[in-house]
C-alpha cells in the first residue's frame, strides 16, 4: 500500500522545510501552492517534483484537487505547521497494514504562542487526515472544511503537533483574512441582521465559553490571551457581516 502525502501551502517558508522533511516515509509528496510570495516553492523543490500552483483559495476545492493528483492507495493530508513524531508514523503504517478503517482522525496538540493548550477548547481537537483513496468522496466547506467518506473512521492515539499562532501579529493577520471569508459565507446563508448588541453578546459568549466553560484559565496567561483573541475574532466576523449586510441593502 502506497502513501501520498498532500500539502497545501501559502507563504510557509518558515514551516515548509521541517514539514516536508518529516514525510520521507511517504511514497509520494504533492505540494499545491496558493500563490506564495516567499520562498515556499523553492524550499519544497528540495523534497519533491510534484509541485503545483493554484489561484483557488477554498480549502475544500484545493484538498479535492490534491486527492485527484495523488497516486497512492492512502492519502495523508498534512498542514505546513503540523508535525508527526516517529511513534505517530509507526501508528500510521500499522493502521494502513491492518486496513480496518476507511479513514482516521488524529488528536492534535495546538501549540499557541509556544504553549500547548490543554484546555480553552483546543484539546484533543480531532482532525481527519488519513484516508483510503477509494473511500474519500470529497471535501466540502470553504473555511472549516470536512471530508465526506464511505466507510467508518478510526482514531489514532498519538497526536499531531500543530505549531499555530506563534506570534500575535500572525494571529491578527490570520483573523483579518478569515473573518472576512466567514462573514461572506454567513451572508450567503442569510444570517439575521447584525446589531451592536449581537456583537457585544457574541464577544462575551465566546470569552466566557473559552475561558470559563472550556477552562482556559487552566492554560495560564496564554489561555487568557487566546480567550480574548477568540472573542476579538468573533467580533470581527460579526462586524464584517454587519458591513456586508448594510451595503447589501
């Protein structure tokens, strides 16, 4: 059984080298780059010739494109900021050999501002990453994409490490980009009219949910920062949506 490792990239020069280096066990590595302006593509060429470029930004469409390009029996999706240790690689190989399930979820350790958040709604954060190619029907969802498969999911014990949000500036830049997309999708879904009260309530609910209900306070200073940040992101989405609704009238 052959494995195709599939990676989407966008300005990942700081992360892509270590990402591709860890995938040497795969039979094929495919990189689909979304118009990077840095050295991402050049670095990727050290590890694979299967590098393609796209102007499409929808995660679901690009993951589907990667699946069509793959030659392996099994498809392993890895983000540039995700890391697999040797124990997890062995677990992947064992799962493929035993062939019990059509696809697998990985628990994911989210490392934010240098700290693994065990609370704040970020653990175990199961993500679907490994699929038998013939059982993956498609991905859907532009931002928070999900897979449609035939068959059943299995669950790995060893987690992926996710080195996301390593600085406040990167966190804020990410919010500016994705809040707009989330607002546009909400507008298409005919979200009720946004008011200032809904923005305030949305922020408060998000903070209370992250910091108290999901015990972000147990993650210390970073748990507090992340809870505030998630509340801020919620406010951005609703504010962008209000702007779109106002201009759409």
